[in-house]
C-alpha cells in the first residue's frame, strides 16, 4: 500500500512540476532575449481561429456591375476636363466613354483620356479598361 501511494505521489508531483515549468516558460517570452515574437490576432470574436469578420460582405455580395459603375464614375469625377461618363461592362472589360468639357482643347483630349484610364486601371485592376471620349455641348 505504501508503494502504491508513493507511485501516485511521484506521478502527481512530476505532473505538477511539468505544469509549473510550462507556465514559467510561457509562449511570449516578454522581456527575454529570444528572437521569436508573440503572435496576436485581430479581435474578431473568433479568438484567432479565422481572423475574419462574418459581417463584412463577401466578394460576390459587394462587387457587381451596378456598384462598380458608380465607383468608376466617382473615381474619374475629379479628373480635369471630364464632365461626366458612361460605363458599359462586357465580362471583364469595362468600356468607359468620357463626356468632356467643351472648353477643353483638342490636343488635351488624349491626355485626359490617358489620365482617366490610369486612375481606373489603378483602382479597378479586375477589369480591362477601355476609354474613349465625346464632347458635350
């Protein structure tokens, strides 16, 4: 009986000492000299299991031709010489027709088209952007 009690006591003391060593070692090594940095996750409610917020709309819920057309019009609204625009989609191609200010000189038209195309290609890399222009009266 004494031998059985001694084995239990030995097993219990060994497991407690291992647990204490694990607690002392820790994972973050705060203030130590280790080059390993602790990893933290965003406070997403999942405690780092997914690092994703389920309330953010997904790619297929937020991106559609209607929203992209509005965003394209907003993106080129501030380009100098552009009075308005018309956007047409065909798959991955976006055809943008700029309505130019009538006071814009003919030699500035290609510059405005290139500037608008550059803005759109930067902001909408998922589309092949095609830009043309017309003059409004």
